C-alpha cells in the first residue's frame, strides 16, 4: 500500500555550530532538543555509523537537533575533520541534491528583514505566488550559506487545487 511518508528532520552543515544554534534560536525561534554531540570515527556504536554514512575521510563532527513548530527537526552539523567550508554566494540550484528548507511565517517581510538583521541575506523580493491569493514567498540565506525559503502559508494551502 502506498501512503505519504512523514519528514522527521532536515540536515544542514554549518561552519560554527554554536553560532548556528544561537542564530536559529534568535531568528527562527527554534529550540535545542538534543546536543551538542561530538561524533568521532571510532569503534563506538555512533562512530561506526558515522564512518559508514560519511565515508573514509570522516574523522569528527558536532551535531545538534533543533525543534520547530511542527515536530520536524533541524539537524545541524559542524564537520571538524574534514573541516566544514562556507558556501560562496552562488546559488547552485542546477546541481542535484537538497538546496533549501522552507519556513512558514505569516509575515514574510518581517522574517526576511530579521534574517538580514542577524547576518543573513534576503536573496529575492517578497513575491505573491499566485496573483490575488495573498500567498507570499521570499528566498533568503542564513549566515552559513544555507538557502531558506519563507512561505506565508503551508505548502498544502499554496498548492492545493492548482
């Protein structure tokens, strides 16, 4: 039987875990539910899992899970060996892989401004996706180069019956 699966978390990489936790808490209101944890490629249970997931070059990282308003968590990783590198300002949307997370806030303009005031970047103006709908969106970027889209309503509200 086919049924829709739930998304439990989204993972992002940052160059400074402590600053990222502070930023996501101050700007988006997320809260720490687990961590920070130091994960090391060793013979421990988690060490073995990380070694298999990240491969032979992985040596160590730090991880925090932050809670959101709808039980989907944000898993934030700071890789120490090899060292996490900041993304440049090029938004390489044409490359395969996940490239954004979308946040719901009824005041898109205010959240985009808040992101900029806290070291992020507003990448687009605020758009009304369907003229006359009142459904707004904007693309922003956190200080670590991760793309954040802001929706004024849920994806179900945006896209149902379109």
